[in-house]
């Protein structure tokens, strides 16, 4: 009889233990998905490759290529707590010629109300100095990033824009902006990486349960030329690894804005 009682108690203990484990396994907080949709504009117009646009100084530009890296995505709540997208999943190569590249999908975002979005334009210095085994996907310099990397300078081109320009005088020429530099490894160099913060407090990103939401961004390409400091394309038509790179970087840091969340 005593052995039977012990067996019964032990069985009840095991049932309680497994039930507790099952409850814990089903109490994992739900997560959702946030898509970041990027549309390129030119002031109040839609930006398209091959289309001519007039800048405020009368110069006309026509782009044949537009590519740039987005990295280090962070969502912040009103109380300052943050969801930092795991870095290995936080690198994107946006290419105007590839529509799907303009939709950045962020998985497993904890439920909550987010009022700020942080992005980096470019590839941060830490990742730039890692071994090739840690630079895969869009950072693979032998594949996706092959033409977004300077082998002679061992660094990524954070922002690349190519095309043609026409000055008010009628002078024409090629436009080539290859903007890179991460601050240097062993000694200081040009740094064209830019961290930006976007306010979403007026219409927050609300992740509830397993919801999927989209944050719509406009990237105003005109601000590449006029953002913080306006410049003449005719006078700065070919920019690579030079001090003027930081002028363009300061400008493209102003080009993003949140237009809707749905």
C-alpha cells in the first residue's frame, strides 16, 4: 500500500512538472514582422533611372545607377527601450533597379509601440574590418557587393550614383559618385558612414501578436545634392575617396523621412 502511495505521488509530481514546462513553452511572447519600404523621390516627383531632373541651381542630372547600403536597424519605444535587429540580419543593399531590394524585411520584433527608427547608411567600421567569413550575403565582395567594394582600398562603397549632368551653360559630362570610407583601421581616414534617426511618434509602429506592419520611407534624392550643403555637380562630377565625400554623406544623411505606417 505504501509503495502504491509513493508511486501515485511521484506520478502526480511528474504530471505537474511536465504541465509546468508545457505552460512555459507556450508563454513565449509573440513577435511580429516590420517591412521597411523605401521609395525614391526627387523633391515632389518620383525618382526614376534614366529620367532627367532639374536641380535648384539649374543643373540637370540623369541617373543610370543608384545603390547604397542600409545597416544596423534599431526600433525604439517611447520609454527608450530598444529592439536591436541582430547584426548578421541587419545589412541590406538597396538598388533602384531591383524593386525587391527596396523592401527590407525585419523578422521577430517583440510586441510593442515603437516611436523611433534608427538606420545606418553604409557599412559600419566593425563589419568592414571583419574577416570575409563574416561578410556574406549582400556584403559578399565576390558576389552581391562585388561592385560596391574597393579592392584597392579594402572598403565598401556606401553610396554609389552614376549618370550624366548638363550645366546651365550647356556643358555636359558624366556624373560619378562613389562614396566610401569608414574612418580608418590603423589611422584616421575619411568617414562617410552616417547614422540617422527617424521619428515615428505621430504615427507609431505598433507590433501586436504576430502582426506584420510596413514602415514607408521616402528617400529624396534631391537632398544628395542640396541636403546640408548644396553643391554644383559640374564642379564636383567625379567623387571617390576624397574629402568631398563627406559633403555628399552629410547630404544623403538628410534624405529619409517616414511618410506612413500601415
